[in-house]
């Protein structure tokens, strides 16, 4: 009896240790042949009426293995045996069905099958098959994790945080004092402020000055992701969770493990994703779409928005409990018009960075132009200022920055951001602002002088807002 148990255990072990199905039947046949007059040994994995099979036949120099497919038809002997889940004997052929497949053993001469032995063999093969699949799955996930780790490290090296932030005004010194204190802790930070005030740069600065700086910084532009894909993108999905999900995929939340997750435009998140994000913050768990169990995550969250979340809460578009979780440490980022003392240094810094990035010869700025740029209110903030300087740098022959052929900052501002009346709702004000920008640009969305630039928005964010408010840019093409 002890020898028999060792024989069955060895069959399970060699089935689990095999790298492929062919190797499993080849090594398994060798074990079965120790006690049986074995001629053929077949293993099949059954799914939706099809069986992926591996077959080993006795050859002159040992066992020869091959792979194939078999159709499981209703009413066939094999189909009946698989449905009954009871070992059957048919002459010299033993069919041993189990939960996910079957084994077929062809003997050289008829021999009765002891049902207890058949169940034991079937169970051993089932365990071996399941173990091998788990090992292969772990190997696939491990390779994917190594590739993803390399990608994140490359992304981290490419989008490295700035060594310093430009801001010597009292307002920015106070902002950096607060963020410096928060960066050393795991507290969730909420950056509030107008579009283009540098919230993304501040998020990178927080990460660089935190204990998690060696980990990944994963950025999510919540306003740029389609609502149909945002949950999968954020939280990941299991294989088969939806049409086209052929394999499991880690979401951006899980990719930020031991690092920082930056949620830009967090006010654009749909309510369904807000509920899952709340669980991430409260429980430290993320549940992939279609997954069987949640994953533990260790991340730090920095969120940013230019929308009044209190208004969204009142309108039922943002969860109040999520707001309180995100706003554990809120910091208001002042617009450029409130920190004009930073403008001269910021303009010179941006011009140097633009020339280096565009591989242009260094350009100098006249005192009169610097004074003019510093006096403008810049409603689009840093993004608008950067766009104006970039266009001028491209068009300037050098050595001076020439604004003769580039739009002036006051022209770039136009009527892109009209102020709503006190009685106007936030939603109607946004809709009117979008329409005014499209009207001024005759429906042009991107590029110099486009609506995205005038509003200080990323082009994909502008498209999302146009869809949200039901605005078709084609209405403005003929105006």
C-alpha cells in the first residue's frame, strides 16, 4: 500500500514539475509504465466542448509526445465519461475524468480498473495539472512585473522631478513650506488651483522630497480617460473581465506600489470610480474588474483639481466622503496674477528650458519685453506663458527673443475665460467659457491660437469637456 501511494504521489509530482503538456505526458507515461503495461497516455484539458490534448506513445527510444485537439461531442463515450466524473474501464482503455480535464490510458491488454485506484490517479493528475498551470501563471506574471518595473523606472528617469521650483514670492514660499512638511509624511495631499498653475510640477516635487522618492510616480489624467475605460485603467482587470481582456492587467493604482499616485483633474472621475478610489484610500485595497479577490496596495496619493469640489458635491457629482479623504491636507496654489514677483525669474527659467528642449541657440530677452510679460495677468497661468514663449522662441532668428511675429500675451488671453455673473451656475459658466473659446478660434481646438491653448487646457481634457457639455465644435467652423 505504501508503495502504491508513493507511485501516485510521484505521478502528481512529475506532472506538476513538467514545463509543458508534452513533457507532462512523457514523464507521466514513464511513471505509469512502472506498474502498468502502458501503450499510450493522453492528457486533455477541457473547455467549451474542446479538449487541448497531449499524447505520449511508446517508441523505440522511449516515449514520444505530441499535442493536438479533440472535440467533446454530446453523447459520445468520452463525453459521457467526462460528465459522470466516474472512472470507466473500456477494454484496454481507461478514461479518468476530473474537474478540468481527463486522462486516457491505453494498455497492452485488457485489465479491470479498480475504481479507488482510478479516482486516486485522476486526483493526482488533476493536482499536477493545476499546480503546473499555477507555476506557469506565476512565471508569466513575474516576467510581466519585471517588464513593467523596467518601464516605470525608465519613465521615472525620463520624467524626473525638477531640482527646484521657481517661486520666491511670499505666496509660493508659504506653499513650499506646507508641501515640504507634508512630503515627509504619508498624508494625502490635495492641490487646488486654476488650470496651468503648476500642480503637476508640485506633485513631482512632493514625490521627489518624500521617503517614496525611489519608488514610481504614476500620473493619471482623470479628465483625459474615457469613462468606459477609466475603471480598468485605474484598477486593472482580470483575464476575461470584458470583451478583449485576453489577459490580466495591473491598473495604475497597483503600478504605483511603494510610490506615489498622482490623480490630476480628480474632479472629473465618474461616481463608480470614486467609490473604488475611496476603498483604496480607506482600506489600502484595490479590486480589479472581474477579479476574485482584492489586492493590497501601499501607495501615497496626491490629487489635484481646478474645479470647486464643494459645488460638485452639492450637484451630486462628487462623493462627500471621498472629498474628506482627499482633502486631508489641502493646499491652494496661487495663480500668476497673485504672485507677480515670481514672473521675471520664471520667464527667464522657462526660456532657458524651452531653448534647451527644442535644441535652439540660447535666446536673450530685452528688458522692455520682460517688463511687458511680467505685467500681464496671464489668465492661463504658467501653461499660457510657456506657450507664448515657445512660439516666440521658434519664430525668433536670435540672439534676442522676438515677439514681432508671435501673438502677444494679451491677445492670447482674448475672451477665453470670461467671468461668470454671481447668479450664474458653475456648469453654465463652464459651457459659456468653452463656447466663447471655440467662437474666438473658429472651431480650432489644438495648436497655436487654438481653444485648448486659450483655455490653458490639455487638448484631451478639452475634448472630454466638450463631450460632457454636449458642444460640437463644428457649430463654430462657419462663424
